[in-house]
């Protein structure tokens, strides 16, 4: 039997059933069946089995085992992992808090606001801020502390209103 079409027509149903019993999945059985006939045709070797049908079943079984070994190396994705990014509600809340903080900062004297921004946003040391603003280091610490206190009180008032 040298014609691929004849080979396929005669044994495809049997190979498909065998593959279906191996996998329990119709799509996988179809894949195994098609791969079996491709491998049988491309790599045809003198059969070491008694029949051609047994040779095809051997190819199907080996391909199935190969797929199982490959799938063991793959981990299933866990769908229960939460998105680490904040949700839209949290983003909106953060945006509102930022707007409130900016509004409060705009009402404060420029030197106080600059001291706070340089410390919090740019992470400069108190000594560096003191040099930039021409204040003593103690004065800078007091300014930053007072602004933090004002912002905390505003936040606590906002939470109390809710």
C-alpha cells in the first residue's frame, strides 16, 4: 500500500478512536491522528510490528506520550491572582486626594511649600533644602512637619465627612 490516501482512508478511523481513548478529547485525538499519518508517511520505516495498523498505533501512542511529557513542564495559569494595580475606584480616590493636597499646598507660603516638595517629592535631605532655601536646618524641619500636619488634618476631616 503506497498511496497515502488509501492508507489514511483505511486506518484513520481506528487511529482516531485509539487516540480518543488515550486523551478523552476530540480535538487532541484529531491532532494525534493527523500527526500519526504525517509521521508514518514521512518517516516510513520497515514495520517492527506485525501489522501496519499496530505500527500506526505505536506512532500515535508515542506522540501522545511526548505531548504528555511536554505538558507536564507547563504550569497552568492561576486565574485567581488579583491584579496588583489599583482599580478605577482606588485611582479616582487617589486622584481626589492628590487634588486636595495640591489645593492645600497652593494656599501655603512659597517657602513652606518648596521645603515640603523638595523633601517629599525630590527626597532631598534637610541640610540640602536648608542650603537651597537659605534657612536653618531646624526651620526646614519645622516647615515640613507643619505641612504634613496640615495635610493629615485635612485628610482626617475628609474621612470624617464620609
